[in-house]
């Protein structure tokens, strides 16, 4: 059973934290390094003007850096 600690009617603003924002041209290895350095699981991607382009998650990045292999490792 999961028990929530805290007030259930607390405003969402109490849980807000800054998001990491990176340019869309940032190399994937740098995105991962920044995510690790800031303990973030996602990055907001912005264009040259700072406008929102999308979100990249850790689960988007890892499969591209660590592709699955067929069969089991021995």
C-alpha cells in the first residue's frame, strides 16, 4: 500500500522545480551529461529563440546510446 505524506489539497506550485532547458542542437552525449549533473530525468528542448520545441526524457536517450543486443550476455 502506498501512503501519501503531506496535504492532498496542496497546490501544485508547492512541487514545482526548475526544468533543465537545452538547445535542440545540443549533442546527445551533452544532454545525458547535463541530465546526470542535475539529477533530471527530462530536458526541455528549445530553439534559437528560446521557444519550446519538446521534451527529451532519459528513456528517449538511453536506448540510443546503449542499444539492446540480441540474446543474453555471458
